[in-house]
C-alpha cells in the first residue's frame, strides 16, 4: 500500500506536520506501507484566479500534487486551522488542483486529522473538510481531533502521549489497512 501524507499548512514547525508524520510512521510500522510525506512548501504557486488560469494554464506544482494523490492508495491529512478554516497554502494548492478535476481526491480512502494548541482541537476546519469531502471525491474513513497538542503529544519523541488519543489514532489508521 502506498500512502501519501501531508499537513495542510506551510508552517515548517507545524504541529499538524508532527501529527501526520507520527500517524504515517505508525501506519508504516503496522502495515508495511510505503510512505511519501509531502511538504506544501514544495507546491507554492501564484494565488489561484480564473484570469491566471486562462492566461497561463494550470501550474506544474498543482499538476504534481494531483498526480501524487492519484498514485497513492490512501491519504493521511492533518489540517492546520487558520481562523477556523483551511490554511491559505492548502486552499491555494487545492483550488488549483480542483481545476484539473473537481474530484481532487480521486475516491482515495482518507484519514483526516487536525491538531491545535488549544482545547478546540481544530474541530472547525475538520468539520469543513469532512463536510465538503463528497464534493471532491474524498472517501473519509476516519477523523481525529487532537486538542491541547502540547499536553497530548511528546514533541521530543514525536508521538502522542495521551493513551485515549493513541487508541483513537490506531483505530482510525486501521480503517486503511
């Protein structure tokens, strides 16, 4: 099984990048999956607009992102929450990719996650992602919210430290096996 994983943010120090990396490694250990962890910084391009698309077509990074999803058997995403919504970095890559085909996620099984330093666990962005998933052919198998990240994740070890969240992550990842 080939698994594509990414944090839906361009922050290099992202707690969501730490979470998705941990989840991907856990999935690899339990299933032997082949992993590819993307960095959205590798997919920077102009802000989407119809005018830009008509003038220059779809940028290569958007095409590469769409192709990476197509080549995967499953996808892990951890969404950063910015003012209750998607990060601009993710939204831009997603918007460009959706111009290739609205079914950006190509019916791939997906586990969606979100983490926040506060008690809300980025529930708003997770709800948005799950609610819009059918429109973009994202087959959401499970979701996980990690609130109070620094209380529930051991940054030095790079893993969840909360037993309930660890069990919930294991259960979520099992939906892809």
